């Protein structure tokens, strides 16, 4: 700062006050005690609109052809995205999440309690993410499920090759004929059909609200067990006669449920890998209740299975 009046300190202070009045402070320390002169940098409303919409439409354009679409951003979908983002910066990955808030059921540990339990060896996933926990021997406890989910989410969203489209529902699957010797009507999955979730919820009382699409050679579905939105892709596989029927999620058995979900995470029909609790509906597997290790490790396996298909 040029000390033109011979008093460098006061010139410096004047400049700082001027900066604070124009939104140009370079650090929070510069703001301290100068709130009387404080203003934000100038703006016109259209700049805000354009800053948002230009990026969104560029993303829609860019991700209309994706390498992988993940349906559902619950604990399994986000874990899958994290592994893919880490391993493959060359792939374009779209996540489509029906909810406004991503995270699925992983904001609380169970019955509205805060702590989240993960059985070992899912602590390896937490170590990788950098989420602290209490070690209780065969399992670990994260002090708040939201710490796990927010950390995972922030890591996933920071990958430049991953785009999260939230408040967007997958309404259908794109298919292509892929006949086999035993099934002439077999298809492979070639992408997803999307719509704003609030539109999807009004198909019964508004007519002709046609959807949009994303093409991708591989879809990973992690939409959770059956419910208002859950088990979406596997229910659709039944209605389009690609699998005969669902096994239906069975009662709670922590001991068997978690191993079954992780080890059976796989490509169910060509181009569609299913992970997390959506898989329990296909295989007739038990639920595990409030223990989340299988969701993280099913995500690790889903990423591995997806890359096998992509690199095939
Ligand atoms: O909004 C849903 C949620 O965030 C989203 N989703 C569902 N259908 C969708 C669709 N389009 C887009 N058609 C859709 N998004 O999928 C997400 C599923 O998250 P989740 O937390 O329900 O499933 P998960 O398999 O990742 O985790 C399951 C956690 C459970 S359930 C359970 C039990 O019931 O015993 N135990 C555990 C650990």
C-alpha cells in the first residue's frame, strides 16, 4: 500500500474500509469492526439467474450422454459414487436423486437416534473418507450419522466428473433389444428416463408431462427397499418381464443381511448393477436395520462391478 501521506497505517485502514464497503475484503479479519461501512459487491438479479441456469443447462447437455448413471443418492449410491470418482476421473458420472436432500436414510443412525453403527471391516471405508469413530471391538460408531453422510457427500460433489441431479426422479429405464439364445425378449439397460420429482408425483392429476432422458451404457440402481420411491429399477424389471418376480425383502437379521447385500451386489440384467437395500427386494434377503457397513461396502462392490462392465 503506498503510504502517500507519510502515514502508511491510516492509508491501509482507509483502503480496508473502502474494500469492506465494496464487498472486496480479502479475509474475514478485514471485516472485523467495520460493519458500519459494510456492503456486498454489486449484483443484478439476471446475473444470478444466468449463473445458475447456464451451468444447469450445460450440465444437462453434457450429462445427456454419461458413462454411468447412479440412481439414488442414499448411503449406498453415494459410496458407489465416491469409489468411482476416486478411481476413474475419466468417466462422466450422473447421480439422479428423487429427493431435494441427498443422503437417503443416512442422516440418522436408526429410530431418529444420532449415532451410526458400522460393523468391521467397514471401518476401512471410514478411514478412507477420514470420518472419525469410536472403536467398540467388532464394530465402530460414528458420533452422528450426518457426519458420515455430509463428509461423503462433500467428497462426492467435489469430483469434477460427477454431477448430482437432485429433486429429479428416474421414471423409467431406457432399453435396447439384447436377445439371448434362451430369451429372445431380453434387453440391456441403456440409460434412464427422468423428470422433476414434483412432476413425477403429479402424473395422476396432470396430463402429458413428458420426461427427459440420460443415455449411459451402465446404470447403477441403489434406490433402497420397497416404499413410495424405493426398489424402483427392480420393480420395473419385473413389470417389463426381465426378471420373473421379486424375492421380497425379508425380516431383520443383522448377522446374515449385511454379508448377503455386499457379496451379491452385481449386474442383475445387462447394463444394470443393483446395490444397497434395493438388492434385498430382488434376492429376498433380510434387512439389517440400523447398521450401515453393508451400504458402504456394497457401494465399493457396485463400483467394482460397474467398472468390470465398462472396461469389458
Ligand atoms: O430418494 C431415494 C433415496 O435417497 C432415492 N430414490 C428412490 N427411488 C428413486 C428414483 N429416482 C431417483 N426413482 C430415487 N432417486 O434413492 C435413495 C435410496 O436411499 P436409501 O437410504 O433408502 O437406500 P440405501 O440402500 O442406500 O440405504 C439403505 C439403508 C438401510 S434400510 C435398512 C432397513 O430397512 O433395515 N437398513 C439400512 C442400513
